[in-house]
């Protein structure tokens, strides 16, 4: 398996808008072959002394952390799916930096190859 992981700071008053965007974008990822698309809001992610999810995104008082991942069969499929998603004109509607319901400059993301799966 291969996983794209994300953590994102989202304004609390924009969470409903973010959820709507995530649902629409997730459907696009799934349409192109992603095995799973998940977005979750922090419920138990305290601000750590040295490292933490809130620290990683420089969380502000009026924000929450959203953790997300997209699961693929392998890296080759991820690269194919990601290229298709990024080329999909429907995505542009949600990815305009001026209207994003989150601060994309503080989003953290990366691709990960599986080392253990139970």
C-alpha cells in the first residue's frame, strides 16, 4: 500500500465549508482509483512542548487540526491517480488559494510507503 498523509489548520468557522470541499474532492480521488479517502478533525491532539500536530501547522486559537489520508494500492497507482486528479477541472473549483477554507501555506503533507500492515 501507499499513503498520502496531510495535516491542515482549518478555521473553526470554516469547518463546514472545509467538510463540503473534502467530500467533493474525496469523490474525485475515489473516482480515479484511490482505495480510501479519509479526513478527520482533531479530538485529542494536545499542543506538545516540542512537537505535536498543532505545532506542526502553527495552529491558531480559532483553528482546528484536520488529519487526512488517501490510500492507494502502490506508488505507481498513486502517481497515476494524483496526475489525473490534478488535471481534473472539477478540482480547480475547490483549490483557488483565495477561497480555500484553510491556510494552504501551513498544510503539511507527504507520501509514505507501507512498512507494516496488520
